[in-house]
């Protein structure tokens, strides 16, 4: 009897709502109410019509409701952070960085050779061209410098088009990378000295490397910015 009464009541409400005169009356009544009264009436209507849904429908809605992801969980933050850090929108800029780091290494090696008194005692530039015995050292230093520069560039998100959007931004971004580059290079040299070679760090050579890197990489980023824009 209760189920039959509830079914009849629902059919009566549906018929009353669909009647044209009732719709017109509700429209006029809603227009005569203020905004606060309309919100209050809507809340009461929603509360009163909760019983119109069956228990099965409620269970389906609860089961199909999408679960929210807690963004504060570390296992949800770290993958997104890692993806953002390793993103390289402009691979040409990365290739240019690696190329100019290699050029810096060869310039440093030339400066070391020219600054050595034995180079001039042995004939200077008139010496026969032979395979340099310091090529391995150049490659090792190039690997360290490339790693330090790329880590600094990734940390500063410097492989996007916005990092070279204009001259000022390109130079400023290059100097920001250079600061992190110097920090990583110092850590690498300290780690190598304490853990492997147990030798002193040549501060003069490390300072000249930082000086060359700041000038040449800022020039490259500035030139790339102008070529990219024009």
C-alpha cells in the first residue's frame, strides 16, 4: 500500500509539473521572488525531491562517481615534476648548447697549451701536428661541463621558446644557467677529488672554465634568440 501510494504521488507531481498552466504560474512566481528567496526555495525543493530516486539509482551514482586524486601525495607530485623538468620543447637549443660546450673545451685546451712555456720552447705553432695526448682529458672535461650545463638548463626550464624570446631574456636566462652550472661543477670537482683522485683542485683552471662558459654561452643564447625571432 505504501509503495502504491508513493507511485501515485510521483505520477501526480509529474502531471502537475508538465501542465502548461502550472509552468506559467511557476515562472511568474519565480520572477516575483528575490534572488535570496529563489535560492532558498531551490534548496528546499532539492531536499524534498531526494526521495524520488530509488535506492538502486543512488547506489549506481555512488559507484560510478569518479574518485578525486589527492594532488598533495608525493607519489602523485613527483612524476609530474619529473616530466616537467625533463621536458625539452626545443631540441635545437639543446644541440647548440652541447656544440658550444665542446667549442669551449677546445678553446680551453688551446689556452692551456699556449700558456705552457714548454709549448714555445718546442717550437710553438711550428711544431709538427700530432695526436694530442690530452684528448682524453678534454673529453672528460667536456662530459662534466655538458652534464652541469644541461642540469642547470633543465632546472631553469631553459629549453623553451620563452627562454630566448628576446635579447634581455636570453642573456638573463644564460646567466641563471651559468650560476647553477658553476655550483654543479664545483660539486663534481669536490666529489672527484675526495672520492677518486685525492688530488688538489686547480682553482685557476676552474675559474677560467667558468669565465669562458659565461661569455661564450651568453653569446650563443643571444645569437640563437635573434635567429629564432628573425
